[in-house]
C-alpha cells in the first residue's frame, strides 16, 4: 500500500504543505512500477509489452481484503516466484 496520508510536498510560491489522497500515493506506485519495468527490460534486453508489465505487477503484489474493499499492495521485497 502506498503512503497517501499526510505527505509533505511542494506547494505554491516555493512553499511546502501536507496533503492526503490518491494523488499523493500515485508517485510511489509509479516509481515502483518503473523500477520493475527497468529491471526486466535490462534482464530481457528488450522493451516489455503491456501484458508483460501487467504480469510483473501481479507478481509483485499481494491481495488484501477487508470488509469493504479488495485491493493489492506492491511488495518490492518479494523474491522471485517460481
């Protein structure tokens, strides 16, 4: 799960402020996916297809459920799965 609450970030007029919400978690998730894409493009020595990227995403996520939602958490510490 990406942090999305009380994120200290840049703001107008060269200042900083604290924000919450999905807009604040997107950079963390995007960065994690970019690292994974880079890792596998180097390994395979070619550009990955959309479906390969999607499969890699699922490989590094854990399904979480609570009473109201089903969601995935990216776990970059997961070792290579067989």
